[in-house]
C-alpha cells in the first residue's frame, strides 16, 4: 500500500470497485458519449457509476427502489435518478431517451425484475452487462431482442484492474470512501450484518469494521 494512502478507501478495492468496473463498465463497453443506465444503486452499482465516468458517457441514469440511494447516486455523478418503486421505470427511461433506449444497461442487483428492465431499455445495437449474482433463472426476451443486435455479457471479477484503480484512488481521481456509511469495531460484526440487512432503514451502503 502506498505510504500515506487512505486505508479506508483502499478497502473498497478488495471487491466492489473492481467488480463494478470490470463486470459492468469494461464488459459493457462504455464509450464517450454513450447513454448508460445502471439498475441497482447499491455499492456495486455505485462502483459502476464511479468508474463509468472515467469514459465520459453523455448520460448515466441510475435506477433503484430506494430514494436515499438514488440521492446518493446523484451526488456521485448520476445525471438522472429513476425510481422503480411503482413499476414505471422503463416508461420513464424511454421518455428520457426519446424512446431510443440506452447504449449500455448494467444490471447490478441479480433479480429477474432488474434483468427484465435492462432488456426493456437497451437500445438497438446496445449492450447489457450483468454484474448481479442471480439465484434463479430469468426470462430472456429473445422474441424482442433477436433482431436488435444486442450483446449480453457476464463476468466474474478477477481484479486485473486493481493496479489501475489503486493509482486512481491514490491520486484522488476516484473517491470510493464515500461509499462507507457506517464504521464499527470488529467486535461489533453482528451489528454490522444487522445494519446492512436493514440498509434502507439505516441508510447504509458499506459497513467498515476496524480491528
């Protein structure tokens, strides 16, 4: 670890930052001028938000059920925040994109409903990058996607980008410490789990444990 580096910020390099970057941004092929939608404003989705900005997309739309997390996303660089609580997220995103859809849709939750949103909002020639860990099968709308030249990718993070991300964090170009909302002692680990389980109520993103 470089001398003088923020240890708390570097904890985010152990998993969530490279996961959002490698599985979402890189696999999604985010390019300058793209419209990007990230479905899921949890720590992984916000990590994708952080790192997508390195490639200068024209717009980054964040979608989530949690209004607090949407506000956090806006403070971290999202150009639009769309609530999916009432089931009308697709309608809102299509309106924002003049019915075209987005160039890159990043799935950062791992649920059938969020993968479905990605399929419904991706533009012709666009890319769906799956980050979320799915516990059950999802429906593939091949009857609607077969002629739209859409790419769907998956990936397991291998942290090959850690040296690059380390340099960006140390330089101040990335500030993942903003994802830490709660700090506890190691002996309070179970409280940390409870806090994260009740993330919406506790307004929690990442819980940091200190030894």
